[in-house]
C-alpha cells in the first residue's frame, strides 16, 4: 500500500514516521543519526514541492513549501500505524511523484 505524506517540516515527518513505527533512528559508524525505514517500508523523501513554471516564467502550478514524502508498505500496517502517518486529504489528482 502506498501513502502520500505531508508535514510542516522534515523533523515533524521524521517524528511521525518513528511514532508510526515505519522508521527508526540509526547511528552510523561516525556517530551521525539518520532516520531510516524499517524492513517492509520504502521511503521516498520529496521535501518541499517547487512551483512549475512555463518557458516564460509564468507559474502554471503553485509549489508547496511543506515537507512531503511517500511510503510504500509491503507489510501490513495496523490501524494505529496508519492513523499516526501524516496523510492528507484530498490527495492530489496528479501526485508530484509516485512509486513505479
């Protein structure tokens, strides 16, 4: 199942992903902490969506400065996990980026 996610900041997104149990903090050998998806989850970090402009510089589709990500779950998520995800409605009719 695929989920389109949106939050105010990347930090808020990380907190939500960890809270939902679909990601965890991982410390590398140099001590840097990153948030990585757990087994069965693919995470596509998009970030803010830039405005689309035509050849003349006219905005044809406004951007969105909020932080966006998509996840694909190949494991079954509980209702509580899904509710903890920062999904939004309505979903865009033409998503910025999708899994293939």
